[in-house]
C-alpha cells in the first residue's frame, strides 16, 4: 500500500456520561448539534478540509448509530480508494479480546491499522469538540519545530483552567510542564486533546506503556507525562478561535446558543471550510400564517405553527399552534403539540410532547432518580423517544426519562395535585 | 420493477419557461425550494425499483450534468447499470441536433439495445409528482397493452390550460381511441403526463421503423398513427400533479406548495424525493423578522419580512426588506428596504436597497439569473 504522510485517529468511544439521557442510546460524538449536524461532523470535516483522507474512528460505547451515521464516509468525502474512513471497534485476538481500557490503549490495539499506511505522523483527535481547525498548519508547525509531539493548546479563562490539561511553555513554544486538571493552575494554556506524533516515537511509548502495570493507558495521564519526563521534543501549537468542549449539558446548550449570536462566534457559512454531515432528504421547512420565528435556527423538514424564539430546531421538528419554544434545543423529528410551552430545555430525538404541556417552568423541579443525578445546570432535558402526555408540567433542573414520566403520572393521580393541575389549565 | 429501465427526455421543446429555461434545460428548472424538476422524475423511477436510467439531453445540459454528477444522490451510481447522461453527438448520420423525440431515441439505440431490461418507462420533464410505476406496469401487463400512457383527468382545468397539453380519450377498458396534441378546442380533460410504458423490443422496432420513414414525432407519428394497430392504453393517475408548462403555471404550482396537503402528496406520498446535497447551514432568523406562510430552505438568512414565499437555499433577506408572494431562487440577495411582490427571481440575483418590483398574481415578474437591480 502507498504510504501516507499523516493519518488521523479519532477517539469516539467515550460514553459521555455527563450528558445523561442524551447518550443513553448513542455515543457522545453522535449527539445532534447545531440544527443539522452531529458533534463528530466538525472533526471529520476538519480532517477532510485539512487534506487528511485517512481517518480511523475508534468506537466502543453504543456505536450503532455512530457507525450507521459514518457509513462509508461519503458525506465528508472520505470514501476513498486508498484510505478513507475506517471504523475500529475493539476486536478479539488469538488469546483474548479486550475492551479499550484508555485512550492510549485504543491506539495501541490498532497499531497494525496505522502501520498499514506507513505514516510518518499520526494525528490524534477526539470526537467531542466543536471547532474549525486546519490540521495541515499544525502539521507544518510540527515539522518546522522538528517535534516528536505537538499538542494544540488554547488559552482558557483562568477560573476554568482547573478543568483541563494545563501546559507551560518556553518562549519557543517548547513544553516544559504538563499537568492534568491541576488544583492550582499556573498557566491558562489548555490542551485541546489534539496531538500530532511522530508515529515511530509514539509506537515505542505505546508499547512501553502497555507493559507498565497500573497504568491508565491514557494520553493525558501517562503518555504525555512520560514523554516529557524523558525530554522528548514537545511543542505547543497555539490555536485561536472558537473551541468548545460539549461534554456537559450546560456546555452543549451554550454551544448551540452561540450559533444564534450575530455574527455567530463560529462561522459555518465559510464556503472554503464547510461542515459536512448526513443531510436528511426533506423539503424546506414551513413557517405558517400566525407563526412567529425570531433569532432562531430552523432546518429542512420542520413545520412551525407556533412561536420559536432564541432556539435551535433540527430537521423534521413540528411545533403546534399557540406553542412557544424559547431558549431551547429541539432535536430531530421531535413533535410538539399545541399550546405547549418549552423553555430552557433540550428535547431529545423523536420525542413527542402533547398539548398544553409546560416544560422547564420556573419552579425548580428535582429528579430523585439517583442514576440520573447529572448536572443539568437549571435546564430541562427530555430523553430520546419519550412521549410526554398532554398537560404535563416538568420543572427546571430535571433530566427526564421513562421512569421519571411514570413517577409524574403516579403523582398526578393524587387528588390534591390533580386539583392544582385543573387550576393551571 | 427490476426488469424495467427508464429514459428521461430533458428538453420538452414546447415548454416555455422564458427566462427560467434560457440557461438550462426544462428538467433542470429549480422547484420547491431545494429541488430541480429532474429530482422528482429520477426519484420516482428509483422508488419504483428502476436502476437503469438514461437521460436524453440537448440544450444547455451543463447545469443538469452538474446537478446529477454520478447519480449518487439518487442511489444511481451502480456497478451494473445506473445513470447514463446521453448528450447529442455528431456522426455521419446525424448533425448532433435532434429532430424530434424519435430521432433522439434513435441516437441512443446502442444504449437501449445494450440494456438488459424487458420494459421501458419513458418520461418527459414537465410533470412533477410523487408516484411509483408499479401500478401502471401491472395495468400494462393485465391489459396486454403494447403501450400504456399515464394520464391525469382534470375536469376543472380551463380550456386554455388544457390546450397546452396532449389530451387523450379512453373507452371503458382504458384503451385510448383519440389523442390530440395541443388542440385549440379541447374535447377531453384527460391530460397525458408524457410518461409511457412499453416493452423495450417494441420501442426499438417503432423507433427504427419511424426513422426509416423519416418520421420523428413520437406522439403524432407513432402513438396517434398506430392507435388502431397497437393496443395503446391510458392509466389514470389520481394523485397530486404539477404541470410546469408556463411561467404562470410554475408560479401557481409553487404557491400551491404552501398548502400542507399538497406538500404531503408531493414529498411523502410514495417515496422520498432525493436531490443534490449542498451542505448548507440551517436557516437562520433575525430578531426583527416577520415570516408567514412560507417555505424556507437551508442556508437562508432572513432578517426582513416574508409572506407567501418559497425561498431556495442560501437566500438573504435583509432587515426592512419586504417580500410577498414570490419565489426566490438560490443565493439571491434582497437588500434593505426593497419591496418585492409577485416575482420569480432566478439564482444569484441582487436586488439593491430600496428597489421596488411588483408583478401581478396572474403575470409575475421574472428576473433572470445573476441580474442586479
């Protein structure tokens, strides 16, 4: 096989547990974003726009939808004769099969895949960030510095620095210190989880790390510190621009709302740097007489009879008459009935919300189901495929799944609560 | 329907769409916000299970080829068969200019002969609908027909409208006993949809025979002349049909799409309508926009007022612009304080600040591609 200068390995196996019900049935990179995309579209589009035509996607957690979505990679122009996109789940070997135990282990288990392209460099990416970046420039930087490893960094607000892997660099961008989630950060240069390695060098470290007992087999915790300790040439590539980790409900909501700003903080209109995705075959969306749409994003296939303000609506969404959607995200094919109010909420795919509901009303609700104790930061999240019966009220700070709805229905049968509902209606 | 191939004629010479067909063939005319007419024809064939489609082109087929590419979006990039775009060529027998549909079919005889299917569906490109050919083929076989013509009965259509079409008359069994091309006084309201089903062998024979006799008109010189010797049947189509035969009808039918029932019929009736993917950003609305009864495609940015409009992909409506009862095609920009009513704007038009453009409902203004007003 012809050799490639640089191939990409995209880590897409994380569960994304902080997204709660949104990632119950699908991996985080497949979570819908921005009206018609899924999170992974940004990384895949960056690859193809940067001229990287070979991408290995490492999957593990609930990969079904992700696999179907990626398919042969045609939407991203990654259906290639030589290279293209390859989905790499863990597989059984002669002795034993094992799951990916960490980010580094995932690459370790696919050394053969990378070797088959004989690349000089490997780009390691993760599938849970929203950003536009030209990896070819980073590769140039890597070559220029004669680095063994280059890490893309972004300056984050000081108060948030403790959430990231923090780097200290000399004037020439050479890294001399790296700390994963430090309590007292002494720099605000955060690792973006984007690395370029000389493949031969990385391979050596991966093999070594694998043999070490007690290692987490993780890039941030093991590989990077080990390389630094041994004095490898490691450089920080400064990135300026929009970059958002959408790993939490709050940040996912914020990143969607960022698109509504004018001008948007992330320019999706650049014809030279299109974000590609799998497009639904739906007619243009329809806004009816008497409907109102303001500061919002609406996609093909949707039908709007009500009011939509400051929200992001995906394809195939319907909003009934006299309903109001405000400060919310409504994912593909969700149906909202009449005279329903949805505020400050994330409505999952294929959700059906009946008439006269109020989702995200002021009063703070509480979800007592322990396994759903995910930080929702005052938002209301309705899990995929749920049917919310007419007249339901769900407060803020709630992550709703089927059990939660059942518990609501039980409560509603008590007479006093029933009286209160009558009053509201 | 695996045993059926499709042939699409993309230039219906008697279709007059003025500015809209100046730079493109009839089949490439944009329709319904993100489609072109050909999308419906190809999707119908694909949804019927047809995997071998030949496209006869003549005029301005560049935009059509650009749109169709390898046929991938219609799932027609197949190893065996798939999509064949067949432009005219100069040879010893031919000037490269088709002398009627029969001549065009004759020029692609090698392709037709090479195809392995038993039946052929031939379709023109001025009728837009969502159907599959399964029922019509079943009807064709049951009646042991030689040729089946799909038609739609439109009792409410005006004589003026009817006289723009080929009209047929059928007996109780569905056999056609009269057929007239654009008659000035219509005797029937059964409009031929320019879609025909016949066996490939018969098509080969009829085309060879006609060409040998110097006859080039498919309808007049094959269908009408052979009505007594061949079993020609009419299959009634009862669904929603858009006939694009004039600027007025194009405008009227586009406006009809604002009715949810018509959209349902056209987009979700039998199958999905596929089109070229443009990867546009979702449509975005501003703080002070007013939107009512409109279809809006991806890539649009609406800051002004739109009412009863169809907006194609990438249209910009600036703040304080007002657009009513209009069709605005791809990447057209309407700047602030402009006022547009009853207009059709082709692609890449710019309407500058404060300009007013008002047509009549019965006679919309048509602004050609790339015009700046």
